[in-house]
């Protein structure tokens, strides 16, 4: 399938029901993280919970229930909190960038020293397909340990933010996040140029043609259909993900 409208990506997220070490969430919690280039939106399908955010404006809670949409811009640390059966559609800008690493989890500083140490903490064993490295239970255990490690760093950030200022507390984490993703940026620029930017550029050409009374794009329009990837859902940062394979 070609790109989704606007160069976005879509997934269906069932937020983890694993109890969190800090007791937040009656049913469980996802992994706190931020994005550096992409904006995210949660469209709530069912259940209840919240998105907890930590930004230079401080800490905030955004209640979630069916029909609510919450948007999260780059630089905002966010954590999905599950109070019961929380399931959302996740819409991400810049399709392909988040899948290529545009997300940094709030690990303690020792796991943010360089890309090797970060990957050691962040990478899960493969649990799907003929070349799986681990069983589903083992992947779940690793995902939960990764979540708990990120919660340790997140708690430290919140404590410093409340004791000093959010801006001062987050600046070292922002600097570490930029350092970790910097080697990937050339690849991201190429990917973004072929997807999200190409969508915008094509619209600009269409509008220019319409101004002239020309619309050749109408001759080549088509509809496409795609089904979600077969089960089992993969382990994401915030929960189990149902995904669609688009270009």
C-alpha cells in the first residue's frame, strides 16, 4: 500500500496491564519516552486511563476515555497509564521515523551514555517468525524490564523537576536524546523526503494545477485495501501493537 494520507502511520495499541513499580495505574502502565521529530496522537477506543506528561511546562495528567484525543509534540515525555482495558489508535506524523528510532526512553543516565549502552537497554529479543530468539513469555519479560528501567529514570527526572525547575531537569535528558539519534538523522531526512514531504509537495503541485484549471492527478486516482499484520501483536513501548504494513 502507498503512504497513508499526510504521510502518517497508524497502529492500534492495547496499553500494558502490567502493574507499575510506582503503583500508578489501576491496571498498568506503559514506558515513558519522548519523540524528537514527530507528533503523536492517541484516539481512545475503549477503557479508561490517562497520559502523564513531563515537559518544560512541568508535569500534567490528561484523562483518557472513549472519544478523547490527546496530541503529544516532540520534547514531551509521555507515559500511557491504564486504569482498565485501555485501547487507543495511535496516529504518528512522519511515518517511518518513529519506526527508525525517533523515540528515546527515559532510562537512567548510565544507559544514555552512548548508542551502544542505550541499545543494550532498549532492544528486545525477537519473538516472532522462524528465526525467533525467544518465546513470547521471554519477550514480554524483557519488555517489562525495559519499562521498569525507564520508570526509574522518569522518577529521577520528576524529582529533579519538582525540586528545581522542569527546564533545568530535562535539559540533560534532551541533550542525551539528541546525541543518541544524531547518527540516524541523514537516513531520516531521506525517508522523510520520500514520504511526508513528498505528500506535501504533491499537494502543492495539485493546488497549482487546479489554479490553472488542470487536474491530471484525477486520471490516476485509485483505492487500496490492506489488513493488519497477523497476530500476535508486537511489544511496543506502551503496550501490544496491531500494525499495518504501508510503504
